[in-house]
């Protein structure tokens, strides 16, 4: 049983009474379909709520702050200009930039618990996960309708395709179902299988619906209107689905635990796939035989030292008898040594003799056996109740929604139900998250919990307005973001007033723009951009390509071939590998999303360790030196260099006092002095803040 399910079971013990009934749930605000508003603009709805609180809004931010805000929000990179002549045109330019998909794709990757390795007890490397990452980035850049985006991730392999390229794209999208962490050390196949299904249900419900359906694995949900039967209705769909997660741990039998299999992309890959899969089956069998031989040898050899200690205390016939036993065992160990050496050599030869590898993608497909799932009483695989027809949440009953039936898993019907216009959650949950990314505070602050324990919306009419308009405009993410960033609410100054802070210290009613800390990737990319070292293009070769996928299939404490210190490069941070349990220091320190679970909103923190990193880390110091060299080369005198530094770092000119202090610091200084100054700028609060 997964740990999350155990926590739910424990929490149930502290909950009093039954959860909300399905009929009561249909009256819950988030489970009523969003309604169109009589108002026709974001600003009118914001102003109406603000006026009730008797709050006065700030005016528009200065052009430099607006430029920096927009660049960081839409592309995650600092601006390359300081003048603002046409704000709507700049919005359109940044929405069309390929960096938009890198920025907003990363937001979705948080929710999709994206990673390049398995984590947990067997940290297998996912050498082909990057194709899903690139699919997500491309989807946001092309403004793929959000409903299509979700359907492809749930059932892309079941959707029609107009050509091979679209077919490959949709197969890759199903990687969403295969990316989760798995407990390969679980010795019982049925428990392993149900744990994988549980993880998939949690990923789907958290990322797309803003609910935790997984809490109904062991009992009816104690708060939300989700009976256990609904959990197992979804489980039946996923039980009829085969996740294709590729490499598993070597030396584990290929049962429910592990199938070395992926989607083969393109006709050429499909032609190569049979030979490649046969090779992996032989490699798996050889590796298993090697591990079993090592285990047999160890089972004998571990007894010999104790027997030799006993031998010292014996005399006569007993000693001779035990000595003979030891000699026999040592002879058997020698025989096993020969067998193990031969198997090790055989495996090494196979590892180096891999056939041409097709273009693989992690993903999912329907199993040959389509089946409903029986209720597992208290989540136990050995205590089975009645079978439940495959289906969805009863509290969201859509009259014209098709239900799973026949010889397919039901994933296509699940995808259609999730993106049905009548589904009250999907559009609301997404527009709420977009608002949170752009304002720092969501309209529903519990961004992944729209259930009974979640927070009510601060602006319910605005939330519904955005959701309805999002669907009316064809689920266009770029149109949604464009409308929000063109609003007066987004363009407000972040200046604080004593009156506003006294009446609304958390800025719930949007009387100003709240300053926000930039994420770990934005900070790293901004440092690279400032130093002039950023390669703005996607890498031609993946970071993990430098390793041998057969010899380096699994990361372990005694063989850490991928280390945080090695995860460097000059491409954008979204292209760095996300190795579970081994994140780069900059990611771990600056609140990167934990890749073990869906994350809708990252934590924010200001810690001494972060400042120490920015002032002492060799990589940061090296980048600061590049900044210094860039300034010393580009400008002829110190005043011009100071001006250029502020333009690059903050998209503004320094104040007279800032300029005076900077000039005093670098007076008669050398490159080391300028490096120290640049490092101080990188470590400053302003560099880490979206204004």
C-alpha cells in the first residue's frame, strides 16, 4: 500500500461522521458548472469586489517594472530592453516566443510530476522521458487547446491521427501515465500493480480536477463526495491499461513489475523495435541469471567465516568433519566464481552489443485483458469485495458522456469526461492555476483541492468568468493569458500603501500587484542570461545521452554516475535532468517542485542557505566573473558599466544614490572587484523578485 493511502487511512480515524453525500456534493460550489457573468471584463469583476472592501487600487506600474514582470512571467527570462512603446504588441511577441513554451510547459511538468528517473528504492533512469517533456513544451508553444492536451495524455494512443507525426505526438503524450515513481522492491505483483494504479489516479485527479480521489482507496472519502466504488471504477480503467515505462531494474523478473517496453515512434522505429525488444529480453534474462548466481554464491560463502571460527574450538573427528565441510563449500564457491565470471562477461558483451535503438517514448496502451476492478476492502489486495463497472465520479454525472464499455480500457471515455464542457472542475482548476502563476495568489488558494476542505474562491464570479471564457475561446491558453496580462489588475504597481496593508495585508482583493519570488529555474536562467553564457536554444543532445543506457540503467548510492554537481550546462534549466532524490543544489535550495508527486503550487522561502549559495557557490562566482568581463569589454568607463549592469539585471537605470555607491565601490578596481560587485547584484533581493 502506498504511503499516501496509509496517511488517508490514518486521517480517516480522526474524521468524525460520514463524508458529503453525492446529492449534497452536487450542490457544492465547485461541483456546479461555472456560470457566465453579466460583467464582460476582468477589471470590472475585480473592481466590484475591491469596492466592497473600500480599497483604492494602485496606478499602473512604471514601464521598466512592467517589462521585467511580463518577460519573467511569460518567458522566465530577463528582458533585453528597457523601453515600452506598445504593451499589447510586446505581449503578443512574448506569447509567440519559443521561450513561452519552456516557461509554461515547466508549470505543467510540476503538476505532471515529471522526472527522468524512478526514485524510491530502485532509482532507474528514464532515458526517454525527455520526449514527454518536449511534447509539453511544444504543446504550449503551439497553443494546443487545453482540452486536447489533456485528452492526448490520457488516451493519445486511442485517438485518430492525420499522419505519422501526429500519431507519434499522441503516443508520446501518454507518457503522463508512465512517469510516476514505482516501488520495484515490492515483492507481491498484485500490490505493485494496484500501487501503480493508485499513483496514476492521484496524478490525474490532482493535476486535472483539483481533487484527491486516491483518498477513497481504502474507504469512502471522509470529506468529499467520492465513495470507494468511484475509486475502483477509475481503477478498472487503469487496470485495463499497460504503462510502458521502459527500463526497469535489471535482475528482476519481467512480470507485473517490469516490462522493458516503450512506444516506438515512426515507421523506422517500428521496424527496429522487435529486434531491440528481443535484445532487452535476452539482456534482462542474462542479468537475472547473473544476479541469481551471485546470490547463490553469497548464500554459501557467508556461512564459511562462522564455520572457520567454530573449527578453532574443535578437536579430533569433529574438527576433521567440519574441515571437510568447509573445504567442500569453498570448492562450491570456486565453482560459482567461475559461473558468475562467465555470466558477468556474457552480460558485459550483451551490454556493448546493443542493436540500433529506435526512437522510444514512455507511454501507455490498452492491455489485452480488459477488466473491471473489484473493491479492495480497506485497500487490501487479499480482501476483495464486489466488482465495480469502469466509470467516473458519480458526483459529476454528465448526461451525454459515454461510459466505458466493450473491448477498450475506457481511457478514451475518461479523457472525454475530463474535458467535457459540463465538467465543473477542469476549466476552473486550470484558470485558477494560471491566475496564481501571474498574481502569486490564486483565486482559490488551495490550488489542488477544490473539495470540502479547500478554500472558497475570493472572487467566485471572476473564477467562473475566466473558466467560461476559456472554454468559449476553444480552451486557448495563450488567449487566456493575454486577456489577464492586458488587464489593469495585472499592470498595477506593486507599491505598498499603509492604508492598503492595514485593510488587506494579503492583497486578497487586488489593490496592488504582489511582488513574487522567482522560481529556481528562472533564477538560474537569469544568472546565465546576465553573464552572457545562456544558450537560448534547445539542446541537440540530451544530458543523459552521455551515459551507457545498458551499463548505467540504475542510479544507486554506490554508483552515482549522475550527481547534482554534474548537472550543469548553458541551456535553459527546463532541459536539465530531473533525477528523483538527486536534484541540483540550486533546485533543492530554491524550492523546486518535488517530482515524486503532482505539485500545483511551489513553496516559497527566503533562507540563509540561499544567500550563502549565491555568495559562495563556485558556479555563481564563475558566472559573476563572466558578467564582469562582459561589462569591462562592452563599456569604456565605470559609469557606463554601472548603467549597463542595471539594464541587464533589473531592466532599469540606477538611482543617483545607487550609482554613487557602485562607483565608489569599483573606483580603481580590477576584474576581481567587478566580479564581487556582480555577485552582490546576483544575490540581491531585487534580482530574485518579479516586481
